[in-house]
C-alpha cells in the first residue's frame, strides 16, 4: 500500500514537472517571437515631431545606440525588433521632442526597458482624449499611432442608442484612410443627435489584407443642453497646433484653458460664409445662451475685403439676436506670412493687415467682444513667431492666452448665466 502511494506521488510529481517544462517552453516561444514593440509617451507642448533612440544599455558610459527613429509625428511608435533578439539583449528606449527644424526642444527622457513596453500589439492604439473635453466636439477628429507596415486604415463610427451592451449599435460611418504614416482623420460629419457614439480603426497592408484587429472602442457623448456657452469658428476654435498635432489633443484647444466650460462648434477651414451657412444646423440644436464668435482669418489671408467679412459676422450677430443668443465676438489675431510660406507654402494676399484692422474695428464697436489681438502682434503687425509654429494656428501659449481671456471676460460679464469649472 505504501509503495502504491509513493508510486502515485512520483507519477503526480512527474506530471507536474512535465507541465512546468511545457509552460516554460511556451513562454520561451512567446518571448522568442517578438516582431514589434509599441512605445508611447506623453505629448510635449509645441513639439512638432519626436526622435526615438534604442540603446543596449542604460548608463551613458556603457551605452551604444542600436537604432534611431526620427520624424515621428505622434506620441508613440511601433518599432520593428525582429532583428534585435530583444529577449536575450536587454534594450532601452528614450525619446525627445523636436521643433519644425528637427532641433531638440527637450532632453531625452529617462531610458526605459524596451520589453516593458507593449510587445506584439494586435490592435491600433487610439490617441484621442475625448474624456478630457467638457463636451464632445461637433466635428470630431480621430487619431491613432501608425501601425508598423500598414498602408491603409479602415475607420468606423457607431451610434449607441440605448447604452445596452446586449443590443447591437448602429454603424453610421465607414471611412478608408490611406498613407503609411497616417495617424488622424478629420470627420466632416456634424454629430448633433444626442446619445453615445464610439469609433474604432484597424490597419491593412499593401495587399489590402487586414493586419490588425479593430482598436478598442473609443467613446464620446453628445448632449444638447448643459452648456451655456458655445464657441463658433474655424480651425483656431476647432483645435490643433504645432503643425502635426490634431484637434484630438486638448493641449491645443483654447476652450481647455477657459474657467467656463465651452462647447466646441468649430470647423477647420471655415470662412465667415461657411459659418453663416451652418449656423442653423450647428448652433441652434445646442441652445447656447452665449455664442463666442471667432472667425474671419481665412477670408482675410485669402484676399477677401473687410466689408465682406463684416457682412458675414453681422449676419451671425442677427441670427443670434433673433434666437435670444448673446453674441460675443473675438478680434481677429494676426498671421505671419513669412512663416506660413516657409512651413506650409501658403501665400498670403498682400494688404491683409488693413483688412484685419477694419474687421477688428467693427468687432470693437459691438456690445460684447474680447480683444485678443494685442497679445499676438509684433512690431510689424504680424503674429509673433513664438506663438505659432506654422504662422497661423496659435500653439499652447497662444491657446492658453485666448482661453484665459475669453473665460475671464465671460465670468466678468455673464456670471449669472454660467457654471464655472
């Protein structure tokens, strides 16, 4: 009997040892099949791009550079490590922010073990920060970290009518995004219907084969009421900056820096005529008590006369008054034609300064207005080069100034209407 017990125990022990060996072999197989690693980092204000460096050591004295990746325009990168044998050679990564000329604006981050990053990711990683916005943008911009060896992306948007995970959601939009380095999509659909929405993205290769699963659902919610103030304008209101950062990053939303929560009804590229045409559809459903009107620069830089801009702004004014909305106008900030040409190859019509001055004179004759222009204007009457990498869209400092000034003005003049953050 005792022999049988020992024999049984030996058998069980043998099984456990074999199982352990099999598990170890499986884990080893996992480690030795590392093809790519995704590293991510926080956004650096005013960074146009990033430089990623992988080293074989952590200390400066013993470190050798294994690889360097430059011109990264997102806050993450999928690194091909198939030739590095990372499971046997401990590697480290570090990153620094660069300006438009490829010059560093920060020191390298502290080195981190490469294997502690995301190994063999199977889904794209989204970079939108909808949860940091007080209200969903009327025109969302979706963003993600480019997938290694992807050439195209599928993007879908869904409407969740009942917030019930057991019932199917409604697919309302499907888009295809081309480009190996694509990382964002500007949705020209206005999301006016109340309710919950979510979007996702997946990658394809040059043979149109799917190479990833869908990303995790990224949600945003639209509500009509709750915001006493809305902002109506072009890309300066919509968001984005530093050339490469899309409006999905709250750092580049001036609404972020207002002490009063503001609904974003901006749309990149708008002229005042565009704003007039979409007023009824894009403003009225949200019932704002106050509308911050911030537009005109796209007309002026393209050569439109001040009289044309004023006619448009005046039409917006009377639409507001007809619907019992208080319009608060914001003066037109200057631009920097030299920088715009150098960075974006955009030609600005000569004489824009006079048209800007005339428009601003009209704005300052209105009952409610915020004069931001002086904060942005150099001795020539141009936008300070330090305020906008592209000479047009204010970056973090500029957006902070705009949001702070508008928020303070609203509190000083309309405290009875407002709830502060």
